[in-house]
C-alpha cells in the first residue's frame, strides 16, 4: 500500500472541517504541511503558497487542492509537473477545458488525478445506484437548499465568475444524480435567479429528461434558513426511492434501508490512496458539464441584491 505524504493547499473552512479529520483517520496518509497565505494549523508547518511548501518538503508526494475554483488549474498543473498526485476538491476546475487538460497531463506524467465528488461517498449512494440500475426511472425530484451564510460566510468569490453561486452545493446533488440514475440525462429548461449585485445565481430551477423521457427536476436555493434540505426522490416502474440527508438516509418503498452518519471525506481519502496505489485516476466531469449546460441554456432572472 502506498504511503501518501500529503500537502494540503488552501486551508479554509472545508479543509479545516472535513479534510483535516478525514486525513487523520486515513491509513497510509500523513499530512505533512499546509499552504495558505492567510491561515495555518498550529503544530504543523505552514507556507504562503504551494511551491514554497513543496520546496521545503520534497517528501510530499501528493497534494489536496482546496483553494477557490479559479486557482485550481494552475496549482494542479504545477503539482503534476513536479511529480505529485493530485486530489481536487469539487468542482475540479473553473471550466471543462481546464479539467480535460489536467486529465491529459496526469496521464502523461504517470500521476493519479482525483476529482473528489464527496457526496458520491455518502452512505446510501452506492445501494441506491444498484437498486435503480434494474428499473425504469419515471420521475426524479431533487431539492437541494442551503443557507449560504452558514456554509460560505464572508466568501465573496462564490458570487464571482467561476464561483458558481448556488451550484456550489447544487453540483453535489448533480454528482449523486449522475451516479445513481441509470441513463444519461439532458437539460431542457432552466431558470437562474441572479442577485443584482452578483454574477452567479442564488437559486436555480432545472428541468432535465433522459432517453426514456423521464421527468427530472432540480430546485437549488442558497436562501434556506433553519434545517437544510438535501433530498432526491425517484419514482420508478417498481416503486419509489428516496435518498435524503445528503445521501445518508435511503428509503425504498417505505422501508428504511440505510440511515447512517456521513463519513464522506474518510471514504474519499481512502479512495485517493487506492488510486495512487493502483496508479489510476478518477476524473468524471459530468456534474460540472451539467452546470456548464445550465449557464449556457438557462434563462436569467434578476432578483434582490445579496447582503451578507
């Protein structure tokens, strides 16, 4: 089994809350240092940027990149060219072209590249996928609503081009949907609600369909207060499936199949180690492609300005 000596690039909220404890639980993965111009972890070497970190620690053989999306391509390219395996926090890049370029470079360099769609590692996702594989989907309702002030406090980049706005959480739903639904699906209509002082949407209504003419609708909203909503309901020719609590609870035809505590990032890092050990990459761009389609095909509506 590979011994992963990891550098963590970008040490904001998601890195502190999710990556740090998951790395601590992952066998054969040791956190060596962090790189962030604004913050560091007490007791661990911290550097202003990734190159400074790599220069100081040649033993680092992999990096996890958790910086804002628009920075990831340059950092990932630099790491791959220096012979480092790369984990990309979602979304893996600001554009499809960036990610496709990194896939090619990783193959040329013989390095593992992992687009880390963490929601795919939620407890109920794999069994939901297996159950739906043998059934015909008739209708899907996706409801993904969060409070942006809770999950992205003081982060204005999320409202700028490349920040994705409500698609930052919405892409988690799309990463699950593209995993569990047995047929590819395609956008047919979209409404993007964009605050008058922002460049990215605060809410979105999307209507998709697949080759079997299933109705697939998604409602994303960043204005939720109180309990958060991360639910997917699927009606099939053989009953109904509900994947709720972000994928932690799976109910099929009224029976609770899985109701488990989420350990998404622990499973994610275990997968990253296995990719490195097997000299493989795992980069699926289908969730990001659906977001790109929404920006390309969606009708824009201006709504009230966003105030932090």
